C-alpha cells in the first residue's frame, strides 16, 4: 500500500504539472467563455514569503481553481510591489547606507540599480515559493511597477487628475519619518501604545493697558496648557479653547497666581497634578478668551517670532476650536503648533497662522538656535522640558500612556513637518465613492462598514514622496517662469522633449530637460528649461493603478473593455486605508467608477499566544517550516479553514498536526477503494439499487456539493475546507463502518454496489478537494486513473461536480446524523461497562421525545450494526411515562446516558450465545492482525491452529464457517504447530492460543 508522504508526492505532482503544462490546459478550457477578472493585490518584493502572505495567496488560488473548474475564462495575472521604502530599507541595510547623504555619496544610479536587482531577485524567489504551495497564477507575466508600460499607465492617472484640475501642489503638515526621511500618508502609520512624559505649562497672559490712563495693569495671570510632545513648544503659535466650554480663573493660594483652565478639569489639575489649592475667582465661556495674548517662554531665544508677528496678527493669542478642544484630558486649553500637527494646521489655517516648522529631514532643530543645538524632535523631549523648567513655566510633569503613530516601514515614532507635496483633490468625490461602495459585495459586512467610515472621513491624498526608488513624478517645471507640464506616458515625454527614454527611474529620468516654450510677451519667449521635479510617487499610487495596469491599459484597450472592473479582490483588513482606498480613489479619478465588485477581507496571523507574528518577537514562521514536515496541502488545508473573514488567525501547531492526520484518513479512504477493487477484481460503475447506507452517503455527497458551491458563490471561503472534511470523514467513519462486512464477505453484487458508491462519492470529493489541497487530490486521482482508466489527464481538468437533486434526501441525512448521536451514546455506555464494541450485546433501548421518534425509525439497522447489538428498541417518552426503564428490564444491569431529546439505555447482559460470538470475533480480529504482521496478502490462504478449552472450542464451533471465510483459512486445526505466528486472546476467562501459517 502506498503511504501518504507529502515530501515525495508534492514534488512529483509539481513535476507532472510542469511537464504536461496542466495549468495552461486548465486555463485553455475556459477560453472564450464567461470572463472572470481576478485582481491580485501586489505583495512587496522586500522579503521572503511569510505565513500571512502564504495564507493570502492560497486563498486566492482556491477561488481561481474553482472558477476554472466551473468553466470560466479566468484572468489571473500575478503582481508585485517593488518601489518605495520596503525595498529601500532592505537595500540600505545591505549596503550599510543610513542616511540620504550616504546614498548620494554611494551614487544614486548604483543605488537604484541595486534596488531593481533586489526586487527582481526577490520576485523570483517568491514565485518559486508560491509554486511550491500549489498556487496557479500567471507569474511569468506578473505586472511590475518598474516597467515602461506600468510607469506610463501610472502617469496616465496623474495626467487625468491634472486635466480634471484635481492635481495641486500644497503646503501641508504631514507625518514624517526622520529615519526614512520622507513624508508618510495616513495609511502608512501604525499606532503603538507608548508611555511619554507629558508637561503642564503656564503661559503668562500679556498685561492689558488701562483704557483711561494707558498704563499697563500688572497681573500674574497664566493660560495653563498641556502637551505630550514638548519638542513642539518652540513652534507654538497659538492656544486653542472651545468657545462653548466653561472656563474659570482661579487664584492659586500657594503662589498668588491666577490660572485659567477648563472648569471640569480645574480641580484635579490644581489638586492632584500640581499639588496646590485654589480659590475660584470667575467662571465664563471660552468664547470670552478669544484674542487674549500671551508671552511665549522661548521668545528670548527665537528671534523669528517678532517677524512672524508683523505678518500674522493672531500670533501667540487664544483662538477658538470646537472640534479639537474637549475636557477628556489636560487643561481644556490646547497648545497649537500649525507646523507640527494636522489638526493644528487646520486651526492655524483658519486663523491666518502659518505652518511653521524648521526641523530638517532628520528631525534636527536649526543650528541658528543655539539653545536647541543638536536636538532631534521627539527624541530629545527631556531637553525641552529641562529648558522650560529653567524658565519657570513648568507646573508638573506626568507619565501618560497613549497611542502614538509610528512608521509602518522602520517602526520609528513619527513627527510632523511642514512640507510641500502634490495632492489629489478628492474630497468632493466622497459621496460618489460611498454610493459605489454600496454596490460592492464585502465579506465580511464589517469590511463594508469600515470602508464606508473611511470614505466618509476621506481627505485629499498626498501622492508624492522624497525617496530615491520609486515611480518618477511626471511633472516637468520651468526653472524660470515656473510653468509646468504633466505627461501621461513615457511616449508623450519623448515626443515633447525629443529625447529617447531607456531608463525610467532616477537619476536617468532627471537628466531629461527641454526648453520652455512659454511666451513672456509678444516678442520674448521664456529662456528657461523644464526639468522634472525630483519627487517620486507614493508607492500606493503604484498599487492603486493595478486595476488597469494588470490589463495593460491604456496600451491595450481590448482587455480593459472586456474585463474591467475586477470581479474579485482579496486582501487583509489593513488594506481598508491602503490598497482598497487607493483602488477606489485612482479609478474614480481615471474613469469615474469603482474598480472592484467583490472583496474578501481576511485578518492577520498571530502566534498561539495571540501575539502578532514579527521578526522582532522571534515568533514569525515561514511556510517552509510547516511544509517541510507536513506538506503544502496540510498548510493550505489548515489556513484556508481558519480564514474567518476579517478575523485574525491564531496559528497553532497542534491544529496543523490534526489536519495532517485528517489527510491520512482521506488518503487511506482512497486506498480502501483501490484495495477493494484489487481484491474483488471489480471496477466501479454507477451504483445500482442502493441500500439505506448508500442512499445516505450519496445524499450527503450531493448536499456537500451544493453547500460548497454556494460557499464559493458567496465567498464564504473559510467554510469550504470544513464542508469537504465533513464529507470524507463521514465516508470513513459512517459509510465504511456500515459496509465493512458487506465489502469483505458480501456477495459480488454487494461488493459492486459498495465499490461503485465509494468511487462515485470519492470522485466528487476529489473535485471538491482540488481547489483546497491540489497535490493530494492530484495524486489520488492519478492512482484512480491508473487503476480505473479515468479519462481526464488531471483532476484539475475535471469540471465542478453538479448536484443530482433526485439523490438528495435531507430527512435520511437527519436520521443518520441523529442515529450517530445514539450510537455515540451507546458506545459511551459500553465504556462505562468496560465492554469492547466487538463484543455483541442483546439490546439498546432508545427513549426520545415523540417528535424525534420518526428520525430513529428507519435507521434502527444502522444503530444495531454500529452499536453491535441484536435489537434496537425505540420508544417515545410519552409511551414510557417518565422515560424510565420498562418492566421487562427489571433485574438486568443497565447503563444509561442522556441524549438531546431523550436517553439511551444499554442492557449489560450476556447470554452464552453472545459470549460465544464475542470469543469468535476476538479470534477473528487477532488472526487478521497476525496475517498483517506476517506480511500476507488478502489472497494468501493460511492454516489456522487454535489451542483452547473445550468450552471455548464449543463456542468457536458455531462460528467456524464465518471464521474460515473472513480469515482466508484453508485448514483449521485445534493444536499449535511449530513455525506458526502465534498470539493469545482472553475473553472473560476464555483463553485461546492462536497460530497461523501460510499454505
């Protein structure tokens, strides 16, 4: 018997697929039929395939295999992300380049060449890994953002935005990573819980002059503010208050100062935080604080404040904000640095205050401010607190635990900087995008809700980065008149510049310049030249254009016209703000419509303790660690069944082992069919005149086909492996158990029925299994093909099974399932009595509610056979009153277990006849075991010798004929001879010494 060994089977199957071009043949079968456009979300070529990527790709493969089997013309082009920080960081590490100046010294051309080389090499490694996982996609023609065609199609989007006046350059305060030295979009932030030192500060209110005398009134009055980012205080330009909140002036008894705070926070702030007492002087609304001026604590060391004041009258005054000021924490007065935060920027913009921030790309403060020399934003918060303490403005410092944004790439905490970026103007498209999203099938519904919430709060997208490795921004601007042009393809650039473009990245693309054609007046043309802006496009713009780049649009229009938008996409829940977002935004700008119809959204991979897998924690697992031991099918089988939509998968090695054991059951079931055919000389056909057991398993088969088909249609992907598993376990644990005797000792007609039924069900199982576990399905099919001459070259060239409605018997399925509950209860009674299932008993008594009685009637034979009893009596609770044991059982040992809707009672009494049968069955079991140990085949005949008491000999004589038939015995002797394989059984004191010898 061939054993299930993935280490040998899977490479052989891969070789078979490759040599016979099975993937191409499977695709060709759907050519010209109904189209199915699957859009692959591009993974980064920045590292090896991890368990999460494997999970993602195998789910996609399962869907695509099914779509091919139902006869669709499937578009399955793979894709990769190659640009941006993920690749840059890897190459920086490899080349030991830490900062931008290091890259410039190394040489940008060499650096970007290394980035491209690294990306392609990693893509090839990933392709190989995916192939070993059984993933069938068009990897030979994978879309890559580094090609001329892809870059041109991306430029097409930028020009479309420009033509619609949706492309603009603006000054924005944006998240910035000092390590990566680039701005970050909202979707590139990851939030971590951190503990920071927060600081409460007092800002002295500038004294007002007496209106009559003009003399300044001296007052020790202070605005109390609170911040968790002390480094931003030098860039403070205002204080925000909520006009509708209640504020107070309170005299601080210990200092004779007057503090201004929100009423709701004054008590805890003064008492618990500052450790002082107060006397309330006045209560008022925040509105009355508007315009109050204050002295900045760093006014003596930052000379720029004076110049800023001449340009911005509201500098260092109180401004109003309902949206960003509340009493959840702090003092109710919020420090506002428009150059250091998006909310501050908005309030500052509304009040004519600039987005002022002078830290450089690494977050360093300007050297012209000696007090802050060498300070780095956020990193040196303690230094700023020290300087503030020296100025006597610190009331208190307190630790605070809060969520803080970090760079998704290098995981460093971010700061906010004022930068000039290019944006897509999209806020006016939100309503259209929300309407479009309502037409998308989201699995789960929570994905729809999350995406709609994201769209509702969508802001204009920044699209540029200050990186080196990325799609170059297609904007050329005149160095004299500042006019700019936007190109929609590389061809357009060549036509206008008159220069051939062979390299599409920096620094080569930056070398292309051409004379400006603008006219300054009627007689003079601009003497300047148009040169490319050095920025690159955000890598998410690469991914966002994949919906048409995958189809080679706009170079080709035929595929786009036939396929767009995508029928299905599948990615993780983090893509709500990432890929899903950019797909929607990009296609709305380019075509005015959405680019996908259905989404399956999965979760993340956690370890067995519920921790997210990561290299830093040392708990990340690569697929090879699993597949080398259990095979790719086991990993697929386990992960696909754990793909609960939107829910994280908690990887558990014990569950993987269980799935492997279940695959052994599947394999052994197919081997049982092959052995049955070999031993009987029969070949499977169509089941004729099926009995109850056959009707049941054929009904179950068709029910599962129906359920799996529906699950695929509705993208309930995690349900599919479980449904397939339920069927083959039912074949093994229910049907085969019911027909074992019929298969081994029944008539040829019985054996033909069993073989035909098993093959019919298993052939459907192979088709259902093929998308989930393609290797084992292929090998089992090839074994059947060799034995039975199956027509198709591969299981993956078979069509999807269809439901035979006349075979569906839901009531019979329900009956058998309930019978299984009864059988399990009866077996539990046996365990209580310590009686093996091989030992027959007289009766099982089933007492159920009247509504359930019909379920049991009709499957009594199954109950008798599986529980190994001579009688199965079924009664309703109504017939037995309280359901207690009836009169005829009094005085007999009874074991009882409860059952949903009733109880099962097993009579523990053995007659001489039952005891004789028990001895005979134990002998037969042991003989079969000895045959196996001796390496005998089923056709081999034996001499059987038995040595036992006269009592036991008499017991066995009644079963002699069956013993000879079932054990392949040619001659039976009642004395042990030398040279035989021996063993002993003991049934309740009846000892039998057994010996066998091949004859």
